[in-house]
C-alpha cells in the first residue's frame, strides 16, 4: 500500500447522532471511505492521518436512497461506511466542540 492510496481512502467523517454516541461511549468513529477500500487500508489510513492506534474496523455498504427528482424517480449513489474502533486511551478530535 503506497502513501498516496492511504491518503485517498478516507473521504470524510460521518456526522450523525449515532456516530457521536459511538465515539463517546465506545471509542468508535465512523468514516465515509472509498468503495473498494479494505479493512487493512482503512486502519492504516486512520493510524497515519490521526496518529492513533486502531483496535478494529467494521465496514458496511450503504444503499442509496430512492428519491424523486422532479417527475422522475431515481436513486442516490451507494457508498461505503467504516466504523473504526480505537485502542483504549486514544481519541480523535475533529475540532467541532461547542
């Protein structure tokens, strides 16, 4: 795995109530990742980008919602989400404090 690939694996953090609850109680953070990203790539990318130790990674594919665009019906894009659990004592601060 080269450094360029690892820099592109993480697309964005998932900001939701469920993701915030996971971070507070379990040390688990959610990220939107590339559709072809593997668990190993995701773990290394998080470790490299945030300087933390990763304990485990769970990955799931999210199906795009069916939506209406004017009079046409369509679907939003499918995407891939990764839940990353950090080792005890580690955390990520996204700088969104109130």
